[in-house]
C-alpha cells in the first residue's frame, strides 16, 4: 500500500506542486465564489491531470486535522528522504560543500 500524507495551506500545496518531488494524487479546495485561489490552482494542475475536488470546509478540517488549512489541501506521497548513512557515503574528498543539520524547525 502506498503511504500518503495530507498537505494543507496555500504555500505548502503550491510548492509541492511546483517542486515535483512528491506525487500529488488529489487536490482539495473549499467551495468559494469566484475564488482566485481556485482559478490559480486549476491552471497549475490542469496539465498535470491531477483531480481537483471541491469540498466543504469541515471535511477539509477533518482530513487535515487543522482549522488552519487556508481552504486548500492535497493528498501526496511521502516526502522522499535520504538516510544519514547514504549522505555520509556520498561525501567525496576535496568537496567544498557543507552539511547543515537542523532539528525542531517549524513554519
């Protein structure tokens, strides 16, 4: 079974769509009259053939677990992660790069 997550909020959903690192299975948006958000998201996902579902705000709150969903959510694949061992195994001598480790960073 494919593991999925629900992203919510304007910027997280738009950035996930633009970045292309995750598969986006469906986008949820609350019903609004003449919404610029609806037009923008429709234009963005139309060529991607991603289903757009218009839902009630209480349903979006239920699936996101938050009332701060900004009227948009998306069902996406898990974020692709790389193990720390894989990072260490890919370090090459003479590489001028650096490794920044962060913990407990929130939006």
